[in-house]
């Protein structure tokens, strides 16, 4: 997948329609200097803009393959291009967008990137929903911790919040 061209195309469509978004997932983790491979582009949008965002992607030729209240998955070009949308309700959306930082991604496209603390929350929430994501999501959280991009007490708080304390040792949190 050509992440750069897909991101630029989606950014243009979303901006045209007035849809706020921020980069999340593996590509966002990579913007913080953590080596990470991924097969899709994850974007956060306010839940209030979910319908607009899905329509914008469909206008770009993406087929919606799954949709729920909290997310949607979209593919294009025989499944080689994939965009996942995460729909975040208020007041979380306001907090997430307020802390997101504008970064140049792929050396050309400036976009809002989710703050590491919010990435940790999203990764642990995803793990709670699907324990099969343990290898990917725990490694991302561990890498963000090791780089000093998020405080261990914040990660511990999310582990408690999502009832995932059993992963404390795997993350090197012995408190």
C-alpha cells in the first residue's frame, strides 16, 4: 500500500468535507520513531462525523467491509489499500484532538497525530476487546514506554481501567 498517497487523498477529502481526523495505529506509532510494520491506515474521527467520513471514503472508491458504532473498515484496489476509522465520542474526541500534534508524515503530508498517551489508551482498549491483538498492541505500548513518550503511571491507570492488570509484568511495570 502506498501510505503516502492514500493519506494525502483521504486528508484532502476529509478537509473538503470539514471532517476532523488524526492519525492513529501503527503509522502513528512509527511517527514517534518506533519501527513498526502495518497493513492499514488508522484514522480517528469524532463519532459525530462518522457518517460523513464513511461517505467520503466511499466517494474515493473504498468499500465499507464492516461498520459499528465505534469503528469501520474500508478496502480499495483489490484489498491492497485499507483504511480503518475509529469513531470517538465527546468529550474524549475534544481531548484527543487538543493533544494531537501536527507532524509531517512520509516527508510530505502534515497531519494531526494522536498523542502517545492516547495511543496507549487505544492500544489497551483494543486489546481488551480482542485479546488476540496482544503481540502487536503490547509491543507498541512497551515501545512507547521505553522511549519515554508516556509515563508508566498513566499506562498503569489504563491497565486498571480496562481490567488488564495481568499485562503489567509483560510491560515491565512492577509497581
